C-alpha cells in the first residue's frame, strides 16, 4: 500500500515530496525552477543532481515519469529537504524504490555543502526511517556509503544502522552496506 504524498516534519526541516517535473526542471531548466516548484533552492542544490553520483537509470525513469505528468511518489522520487528557518531547499532525501518482495528499502540523502555539519542529514534520514517504519511492507531499511569512514557513516550510526560489510553495487561499485530494523524508532 503506497503512502500518500505527504510532508514529513523534523525539528528544523520539512520534507516535501516532489514531482518528477519539478526535479527535471531543476536539472534541465534551472531558470524556471522556482516558478515550477514554488520553492527556492539553496546554492549548490542543482549540482548535487548533476554529479557523476546520479544514476543514469534513475534519470531515465525521472524523464519518463515527467513526460507522463506523474505526481509525487516518495518511494520513487523522494523529498525536497527544506530548512524551516529560511524556507530554502537544502537537500534531497528518498528511497531507491518501494519495498521489494523481501520488504527491504534503501534510503539516500544529501545536503548542500553550505548546510553540512548542522545535523540536517541525520534529521532527514530519521524522517525517512519513520516514513518507512509506518509501512507494514517494510522489514529492513538499508543504506550504502562510500567504503570509508565519512559524514554519511556517522549519520547512519546515529540513526541506528549497523555496518554489514563491503559489497559491489552494480551501479556504484564497491560500497559499504548498512542495515537496521524499522522497529524501535522515535519520531524524528
């Protein structure tokens, strides 16, 4: 049962589900983005979606969905991470798809460089965990990081993830796998 496209709230952030059209406009027509999304991006937001870390398969799915005028779908496309104090989009957070047949979902998140180090990634990750935990299909929440200690590994540890080991991801190459149960979470 898919979630309704709803806002998620944390102490300092609001996560708004975005439409494929909004994200595609940010990537391909940034001059029109504020008009289409009715939100202002913090400097650096577009760059995070233009980097080599963005999956070509995900971009293709985004273009196809935008062409079909699909609405928000947090499982497929994710959320804008909006800083409550400024109203600016300071990042993105989401899933790499709906729960699979084993009940596994993978989270991903990113915060613009000017807002890093403020705990926003942790708040966004906790909001995703809470969202996933409220779906009865979810049995396990997973995340992948670069295979080294870094800011993302600290975020995942704070959020109750356990480092499982290194794997080879078909799109990303060597990564560290992290997992946690959706149970026993507090509200973000």
